[in-house]
């Protein structure tokens, strides 16, 4: 059946626009970006955040200096639209499935949380989920597609439509499927942060846009497949001094954003470990978050490590869970040394702690 004939069987789903918060200052010592130098040490093959790696990064003497990087180490049949999630995918075997099925786990997610989408019984080469005008390429895995969908901390509670586009190998649209996801309010509190003048000076629209441009360039990358394995680990063996999602007011001003990660206490120079396996996608300074490392974990999932005093990795390097990536510092917009840790899905910063409690993905 041709594309035009199929398209007439399905109705398009209206999409809602999603506002993306740009400001992301940290409390208890949150600061976003300074100049940096590169560390001269090479990270160990594996290390846990609770034990010191066999090699340490060389911390810079000044938070605003630049660390030194180490050297490079059969014809499709008609498909009916589906708007009800299926209970589970069919068991493997030769039995054909008449129509595609969509599964969301969970179907209700909190602000700052994620859901896994699965699709099977298709006659397509590729699939793309669209939620709030954000595009999520789905990963082909055996007899199904899957992907991770996200809601930001400031996404309004409610039901949101999802459209899944199915395409042939030549890129021609085969058809669209429809379902929806419910976002539940989490009731995040608001806090005021008193910043010293030198840090407050960084809170400008120009600085925020400069940082967002850097981040957009990194998070636009998509690595098919999952590089991470099992639950994530907390990068520093230290207490959480500021959780994810808190609304932020600076120096008594209006709430200008929310805390986009978790702040972990740590002394200057303490070791910071990779939360899971992946490939280093960014190493360098940012205007607000200071010196940062971003790891690509595949399937649109990234983790970020900020306010570092030194780096122990370089861009393009493969890392394993527990490997040394840098050291705790106070670069960027901070009130003291600490690690600002993020998990990001297709550019949306979500709560990293649930990723440490269970494995995400199929």
C-alpha cells in the first residue's frame, strides 16, 4: 500500500511546545563556567567513586585556570493507528503481528523523570517519536524499536500526545502511530541563593545563551544503541547538598529556573568518577557551570560533571563506569567547591538519582 493511502488512515497528533530552561546555577557552591587548563594525568582503567583511582588528576592551583588534557589514548502492509499501550511485547517466534504496538513504561511520569517507549510489529526501517516538538530517534533492537522519553522539571502536569513516525529505508514516510503520556507534578520547592558579586556577574542573558549554545551542540549528537550497562553510580562519595528540581531565586530575585542536577559535597581536588560506560563528548569550560566533562552514553542519554578543577579525560575517549574523569573544583558560578552532576536525555536535564536505583532501558 502506498504512503498517501496509509496516511489517510491516520490522523496527525497536535504537539505541544516545550520550554527549555537555560539557567542552571548550583547551590551550596553552584557556579557555571570559567577558563580552564587541562590535567596531565591519564585515568585508570576502572575505579569506583568510593575508592581512589590508581592515578589522580593534577588539580590546577587556581579554579579559573585551564587544565591540560592527557594524550589521545517485503512490502509493507497497512498499519492501523494505536492509542492504547500494550501490556507486553509478543514472545519471539515466526508468528506475524498484524499491527504495530506501542508500550510506555511507565505511562505516567513525574516532572524530571523518564519513560521507555517500545514499538514492535512494524514494517519499517526506522522510527522517530515526537513529544512536545522534541524528536527522539528510536533504536532498532532485534524485533522492536525502543527509546527514552523525558519530561523536564518545569513541564506542566497533564496529558501529552506522542506521535511515532515510521519510515522506509529510502526515508519515505510509511505512516504514523499515536499514543499519549501523562506528566505528574512533583512539587519541587523554591530556594534563594545569595551569590557574591563576582558570581552574580555571570548571570546575564548573554552568558546563559553562550552556555546553551555549547550544550545544544553536544546534545544534538545521537549515538544509536545503548553504551551504558546497569544502574549508574554516584560520581563522588559524598553527601547531596542540593537535590534536583529546586526552583532557583538568586539574591532575592524572582525564580529564574530550576536546579538542573544534583550537587555533591566534595573537597577541592577530590576524584570524580564516570557514572557509567560511554564516550567523552565534551571537555572544556562553560560560562556558568565552569569546567565540565560530558559523557555520551548512547540512545540520546548523556551525563555531565561540572565546576571541575582539573580534567583527566579528553574528547572522544571511551570510559567505563568508575573511571576517573576529573577532580572537584569551584569553577563557574559557585559559592564553594562541589560537583554539579547531571543526566540529560535529548537535551532535557532530568533527575539523575533514579538512574542509580535501577537500570534504565530494555
